[in-house]
C-alpha cells in the first residue's frame, strides 16, 4: 500500500507554484537594474505605461517663444531647434525654407535662407545645431547637405555634401533625417534607411559609422531620432525596436529602455542635457516624455501638435517645436505637488 502511494505521488504533475520556483537564466531579473536591455528579449513593462498624474514631476508649458504664421518672427513648420551659449534660439522652418534666430525672450533677431539650391539657399531645412561655439549647421534634407552660418547670419559654406558621399566606400548613400553635434564640433547624422549614425569631424570628414540594422545594443531598427549630449554621448530613438538608447560616441551601449511607440515614419525627436536627462517626443501621437539618465520616467505630457524638434535651454527648460501647430513653446519640469497646488489655486 505504501509503495503504491509513493508511485502515485511521483507521477503527479507539479503545481504552478513549483514550476516557477526556480526561474531559468533566460528570464531571471538582471542583478544590475541599470544594465542595458536587449530588445530581442521579451518586452519589459514600459515606464511610460504609468499615468501622467502618478509621476513625480509635471511637464508644464510656460511660454510661447514663436507663434504661427508666414511673417517675420513666425513659423509654419518648425522642424529644427537649438540654442547657443548666449541663450539665443535657432528655429529651422521646413515650409518657409529659412532659419531664424530669436533672443531668449522670443524677440526676432535675424533670418537666413530662401527657396533654392544655390549657396545660402534652402529647400527643406530640418535639424539645426551648434557647430563649435561660433557657427550653426543646418541639415537640408532635400539639398542633401549641411550648410553653416555664423552667429550673425552670414553664410560660411557647405560643411558636408551628402550627395558626394554616395560613391564613397564604406559610407555610400545617406538618407538623413536628423543631425546633432557635440561641443567639440563633431557632427552626427542619422541615416534612417540604413539604421545607422554617420560621424563626421569638425571639418566635415567621415570619422566613423555607428550601428546598423539589428535588435542588440548599439544597433537599430526604425531609427527616427538623434541627440548628442555636451559630453558627446548619443541618444538614439527607434520605432521598430520601441526603445531609447544612450551610447558612447563610438557606439558602445550605456543604457537602454523601452518606449511606447508604434512602427512608422514619424520622427521621435530627442534631447539630452548636462545632467543626462533625456526628453523624447512622438510626432505621431503628440506625446512628450522626460526620463532620467537610466530611463526612469520623470514626467509625461500629451496633446502636442506634431512635436518635431526638442532642445534644452541653458536654464534647464525644454524647448519644443510643434510642426502641425506652427509654434515653439518652452516647457518646465515642475514637482508634482507644486504643480497640483498651483492648479488648485
């Protein structure tokens, strides 16, 4: 009888609790919560799944820097955005083929560009970024080049001719969607069609190729945004992989976290500040996120009209260009308690 009972117990299936008591190495939680996540594994819970009201901070619009219109000091389709060391703001307008400089308060200072392909002319300016401390660069995606102007609006020349690189090995054709720079004057261009980032030195010569199609850290699928920190770290956003990556200038992964986005062609503009806070926006849904350096979600805002470019200002505020609305607004990160108290009053 005892022998029969032992045989029955040995043949019985284990309970659900028993079957999960010892997780395999493939699904065990990593020891270091800051470790780079490989998006080829199962999707982790998205930080952005949290409700905006439950987050510790609020993203609040505090000032309209540039308004919508066709006149001077107005924009129709703001697509590029940056600031300089003096707090002045540069806005590339893809629809009006021009770049305008504004003071920190939004006062118009100058504009450059007109429709065309000759020196100093623009067709579809997208990204704008500081080149060192004395120039700005403008990525013109239809003329397929990066032009430079000084801080007084004087055209300096073509820094990078993307068309001439088509026959260059190993670079080949570059279909640029975004450009960013570091303090030393290095230029990085995101090539969406080949899921890679091309690095150029301050003179416009190719210095490296980062990434390539894939799901592992340091590679990309659906690359749709690029930013560079003052220290030279890269932030890359991907739609197909649904993630944000922080990389060294050489392409080594520093951190990675999931992003709640769908595949598509809409941009995912990004910005990173001195403290490695990362801002990301979804042009398709109008959502704006703010993360810390390791991807913890600090704040979220919804209802923006086609956010296409982001830039941190020197005072820590975030500038956002909304292409569909034709406006550039300043946003601030405010503690949730203070924001809620202000709303009550």
